C-alpha cells in the first residue's frame, strides 16, 4: 500500500460533514445500512413534528407543501426526471411494491434481472407473478451488456430491473449502457438506486428509479422515493388514482406518512447538493479504493470487489473458520466499529458465503480503515 493509494480528496468536505452532525459513539462504517443524519435534518424533523402538535397534522403538512414540492423537484433532478414524476413512499421496498401493484402486469410477464438480485426484490417480482429472465454477468456480477443487447433484440422482456449497486457487493452496474439499450429497444428500465442515489451518478436515463432516504443521502429512516417517467406512468393504475389536479404518479404516494421524515429527506438532499454530488462521489470512491488496499488480507480477510471500483462499499470474505456474525458483534462491542454482517440469503443467486460489509460516508478516514484492519 503506497501513500498515494491512501490519499483522500476533499478533506474540507469530510470536516464539514463531520461537524454538521452529532459526534458518533464509535467508528461508523455502515452507511450502506443507515447513515447518520445532520443536526439540521434532525431539527427539521423535530420542528415539523412540533408544528403538527401546534397547528394540527394536516395544517402542518399543508404549510410544508412548498418545501416537499421543492424536494420532489430536486430528487427528480438527481435522477433526470421532473417533480411531477416523483412520489414519496416509505422505503425502497415500498416503492417497488407500489410500482408493481399499480402496473398490474399479466402473470407470467417476463422481467430481466441480475442473478445476484437483492433477495427481497427477487421475492417481490416473483410474488407479482413475474417470470425472471436472468441477465448474463461477469465474475464480479456485472451485467454483460452485449448479452443484454441480444436479449432485447431477440426476445425482449416486459421490463428490465437493475439494481445499480448491490447491497451485498460494492460493484457498480453499467446502468448508463443498460439504459441506452433499453431505450433503443423500447423496453422500460427499472433501477433500484437504494445503494447508488447519493453515492454514484443516477441521472442515466432509467424509466423508473426508486431509492431510500437513510443510506447515502443521510436522510431519516422510514422514507423512500419512487420516480417514474410519464411513458411508464401512463400504464400504471393505482388503486386510488391521484386527484385530477395532481400528476398521476402522486397516486403512488402514500396518503398517511411520516411527513416530518419527508421534510428531513428534503433537507438532507439539499445538503447533498450543497456538498457537491461530484465531490461526494470522488471522496466515496477514494475511500473505497483506500479501504480495499488497507483491508485486503487483514487477519486473513479478503476483499470481494475489484480494488478500484468507484464505491465506498467494501465487502470482506472471512478466513476459514471465522464467523462473520460474531466478528461483526465483536467489532461493535469491543472496538466501537459499526459494520454489517451479510449472509448469503441476501443474494442467494450470487453469494457463496457470508461477508462483512464496510461502508464509510465522506467523513470516513484512513485511520478508521486502519483501526478496522487492526481489529480484524
Ligand atoms: C436497502 C436496499 C433496499 C431496500 O431499501 P429499504 O428502504 O430498506 O426498503 C433495496 N435494494 C437495495 C440494493 C438495498 O441496498
């Protein structure tokens, strides 16, 4: 490992991010599970809840209407869509559920997806009666674009579902190429951006993008977003259509909701934009590169991702006989290091065993990574 490998850009961003939020109790390397909210986001959420008590919940929601609409606009901008294409939901999973329920595709409709699909997504596609067509992938689980092109040309599925960055592996899918091919063949692309919105460019031309608040955008828990281009939205039939004065996608937005959490997400997205999405991506990618160099081989653990993959998520395979769940618990209780143990049930089509997932946000340091390596 050379000094150059460990050089992280944008230290000012790390400092600003760190001072903007409560001091962590230990070393938080678990953004892929849940990030840490800023003081301003926490205060906005509390402020809205107080407004509900003072004004009445529905009056408070109406007063937040402009802010929420700005949020739809900004979130739409991050994925190349308009405010009218954005609905707030409760989570990424709730977004996919709302999409599939409203799409009402005939049972047996074919949907192309990765073999390493996140198990809850695969289960929801199956429960909607959709038949999985597995995309060809390389040894890292990355979609084979040429094979996809042949599939789209010869036997196109009803839609392609792509998880942009997996939960169990910090590998970025070639989503821009996939989007261009899908567009050329008139096949909708549905993108799971739960691990990419806020960490990787998601403005790629997908027809549907869904994501969650609490991971790389560092918003509150219990909030997600569903963004649908008009061409797909025209085919959706929500149980209760949106009122005539609202865009059709709003029929997918849950009526009863943690409105304070939505307000918090809007603030968090504003902070992300103020930090500079490109700078955030650059620092996260550098943290991933540094982490893989520092962690590979530590205590016999081996890095799964290619070393220069542009994500901050690193997963580690244990040495023989070492239990990942017990290691994760020991890191937390003895060293104050927060990570995730991910078992093969998370992506049974791809994982052959459990991994330890390490995912710092921009405040992460080489010192954090070296402390983890020493602990392992
Ligand atoms: C976390 C995650 C989800 C689910 O997000 P929720 O907000 O918990 O529903 C979906 N897909 C991927 C890739 C994830 O990492």
